[in-house]
C-alpha cells in the first residue's frame, strides 16, 4: 500500500513533491556553502602568506637601517647607498597591504553569504520537518480510505482471475474430450484396417478387384498412356496403385489418362 501510487491521496503526493523540492534546495545550498568555506579558507591562507612576506620585508628594512648605522659603510646621512632598497621596500609594502585589503573585502563578502546560506538552510530544515509531520498525519487520516480502495482493487482482480480460471478449466475439459475422441477414432480405424484383409478374402471381391485392374491396364493401352506402370493393384478402398505409385502422385496428362482409364474400367 505504501509503494502503490494508485492508492495514494493527492494530498500525500503534494507533500511528497514539496519535501523533495526543499531537499533539493537544501542540497544545492550545502554545495554553495562548502564552496564558500573553501574560498574563505583559501583567502585566509593567502593572507597568512602575504603577512609572512611583509614580515620578511620588515626584517630586510631593519637590516638596512642597521647597516646604515655603521659609519664605515655610509659616512654621510645622504650617501644614497640604500636608496633603491628603501624605495623598493615602500612599493612592495604598499602592494602587499593592498592585496590584504582586497582579500579582506572578498572574505567578508563570502563569510556574509555563507552565514546567509546557513540561515536559509536552517529555515528549510524546519520546513521539511514540519511538512513531514503533516504528511504523516494526512497519511494516517487517509489510511482507512486507502485500505478500502486496496481491498476493492484486489477483490476485482480476484474476480477476473476466477473468470479466467473457469475459461481455462473449460478449455482443458474440451481439450481432454478432443484427445479422447481422437484416441477412439484411431482405435476404430485400426480395427477397421484389421478387418480389411478378412473382408477381401471373399472370392467375389478378389475377382472384382483383379478384373478391374486388368480392364484398367487395357484402357491404359487404348489411351496410349506412357510412363505408367501396368502392374496395377486395387487396395481395400478400391483405389488403384500403379506399381508403387498412387494415383494422387501422378501429374499432368498422365493423370488425366489414368483417371479416364480407371473410370472406363469401372
């Protein structure tokens, strides 16, 4: 009853469609959330690497200033020995801090979007739970109707099967009767054939069949029939057998002459 769609109420089907659609939305949001979390994690890792580069630049700058403190290296404050290094330090530091600022902006947006998706997921989970509860209630209320409809359907199928069973029994009885009649027929034919030779033992029948065969041979000669055996025998059904061939095997004009000769002889 649970797996048969034919006896489900429309209300339960509607609940099923709504729950399935919300679960699909929940799966899509979960996929988006995982993607955002991966981006946030990647941004944090890149930020950490940039901060390491800034720290390295700071160490280089401190080293430069330490060198400048030695009078043997730079005798005057404006010697310009570390001028290129100082300019490069400022540009690199500015570029790296701009990168951190961009990463922070993107990460903030991703975090806000992930939090929004988490809120929507929580709402959908509550909706799915509520719909599942309502569906269970509707299914319990429709249980009696579904049960009666299922019994009605099964009773109808049983009735049709009973009719089909009756037809099959009648067919089997007719088939058995037909088989018995065939057996009786074959038995009768066997008995008839067994009685045939005794019936042909009478002198009158033997003489008639011999005379008929001779007359037929004469008529075959008269009709100038070629390729037809003159060794004629008349069987128990008074049908001519010419050598080893029955009259039904002969074709064409030969058959026509054979039939004419038989009728004339008869």
